[in-house]
């Protein structure tokens, strides 16, 4: 059984069949296909196209099909070209020719777009929960970090000391933006294509607003030609997934660096590390490297779909069948990564001493310049004076805190004995007290804000 044999004199070439068949991919939308069909049967019934009896029979049959999918009992047959065919074929086996009335006024073009959107409406909350759990893991670490100091880097050069808690939270916020993006995307997914027919709309007098509501969509689509070709939501979803991949890659890159012997800021738990087949001593951060690597694969999924969409005319073209595989793969990728990263971060051990030892007094050179600013000297000048102090200390191979007061006073008479206080990194951190800064107070406020965001 195919859904379209009438006008053909021979059957489709076997290899062309294989190329055409989308069942291996779209069988993931089985439940959504049945749910869409149940709603469509209701619409046909309301429009007096199905009698009470026919409607009852189709609904009962679809209920059975749904149960078979849910319990894994459903068996496909070789003629199932796609999930839509499989459902209708099985329904016909169960209830006979009445099944043939279900497709009245409907096309696989509006059907597949509906299934796909329904699928995504279910996937987004699942992803959101995984995002949220990773954010919670980051938050837990931030709360545990207290006033632990670590070196902050720009250009991967030692820059200024920061609180470890502040660093943890720097990976919390990107995920918050990712969640916002997905929530916003939901608005554009929640637009119902069903009732658009193949392209021109359906002749069935169906109330599409009711139909939309019954399937959990916000509104019916306003233009049938656009609706059967609109895959913006899939591209947007892939962008969201890719952006997350890049965010997770950034976090992963830092963990890879910071767990190296050279940094030694963290130690991964054995449960989230892997070994080498050759070098017995190795403890590798594979899960973070894979996370970093998968960002590249996600970019490929996004650009692949964009390239497929580019140059298509409006309405349905079979090219669009390429839309689902990358979306499913991207979802699977994120659902595979997110809980592993959350687990790895929950069990990672920070090494505060290593972090503290990596902070040298040169990282307080800005504070040295600020010290003179407090004495009324313009920052442009104090920056240069502090720079000269850095050069002098470097030449003597000592730290800024080891330079004698006379040396400072030779650079600027405003230096006094209290200058040495600026080299305390905790004091440096405390001074950065404005909203978003790294001071313990500002970070405590940030933690509270993140907590309240995450309890929603
Ligand atoms: N398998 C198709 C897809 O995924 C379903 C729609 C087929 N429509 C058609 N006119 N052949 O896009």
C-alpha cells in the first residue's frame, strides 16, 4: 500500500524507493502523527464528513495504533514509505476501508509540518529541563566556592584575580540566554499547519482555530502556501542548539585547560574521565573534548539545513524532507551532552591552592594604578607609572610586592607605605563591587538572582 499509486503504470524502482523513503527518520514522529490524525478525524466529524460511527471507528483504531507505538508493539512493513503511510496502513488493517476517509482534505504536506512542530513542542521542554539541571550544577559549585580566588585571564594571559564563584556563574548566564531563546522559539513553533492541505488550503469546512487549540498550538497558520514550506522554526532551533554547543564548548575548553597538570585548577572525578590504551598514567577529559567537538558537528547541522532551504520556492518541495534528521540529531546531541557535563561538574574538585598560587602581584598592577587615582592623579598617568613599576620589577626579577618603597616613590612621590595593601588579591576582588563585578558582595547578589531565576 502506498498513498499515491493510481496514476502510475509500474511500481517505483527499488533504489528510488529507498531514496524516497523517509521512514527511518520520521518514525520518531509516530505518536505525533497519530495525535494529529485523531485531531483531524475530530475536525472531519465536526464538519459532517465523518459520520458518528466512522468517527468512532477511526478514533478507536487510531487509539490502538497509538498504543502499539507507545508499547513498542507496532511493526512496520516494507511498503511503509513514511510514518504517515504506516499509520494509515495499520489503521486500514484494523478498521477496514473507513480508514481511507481520514485523509480527506489533508495532505502529507500539512501533515508532516504539523507532526514536526508537535514533536518540537515536546522536545523543547525536555531540553529546557536538561539546561536547567546543568545551570543548577553550576550554581551549586558557585555556592560552594565561597571566597576562593582564581586568576582571571584575557588573551589567555594572567589579567586580574576573580572569585571562582564568579567564574562558575559566567557559564550559568549563557545557558540562561539559550533557555530564553528556546522559550521564545516556542511561539513560532506553536503555529498549526494542519488544514492547509497540499498548498492551497482545505476544502473541508474546518474550524482551524479549534483544531489548533485541540492539538496544543497557539494559532493556525495564516497562509497555506507559506505554511507548508515554512521551516524557519527548524533552522532557528538548530541555531539555538548550535549556540548552546558553542557555549558548552567554551566551558569545556576551560575545563580541559584547567585540569591539565600545567594549570591543575580542577581534578575530574574518575567517573567522568577516561584512560589511555597505551599510557597508564593518563586521565583524559574526553567528555569535555567531545562536547567541544560536537559544537562543530552542530554548526554543520545548522548550515546544512540553511543550505537546503536556500533557493527553494514557496510551498512544499521534497528537499524539505531533509529537515528532520539534523533537528533530531541536534536534540540527541544536546540531550547526550548536558547531563554528562552536569554530572562531571557536580563531581569535579577545585584546587583552591593551585588557583591562589597562580595569582601573582602583577595581576594587581591595575589596582596599583587605581591606588594613585585615589590620590587624585589621572588614570592615563597612573597607568604609565604602574607600567614602569612592572618593568622595574621584571628587570629585577621580583614581584611588585617585593619592590622597596623608595623604588615606588622614585616613580611617583604620591606612593606611601600603604601601597603594599593593593597586592592582596582578595582586596582587589573586593573593590570590584558594582553590579556584575567579582566582589564577594556582588557575587552573592548574583547567586541569589540566579537561584531565584532557576527556581521558576
Ligand atoms: N516524508 C515527507 C517529508 O518528510 C512527507 C511529505 C511528503 N509529501 C509529498 N508530497 N510527498 O517531507
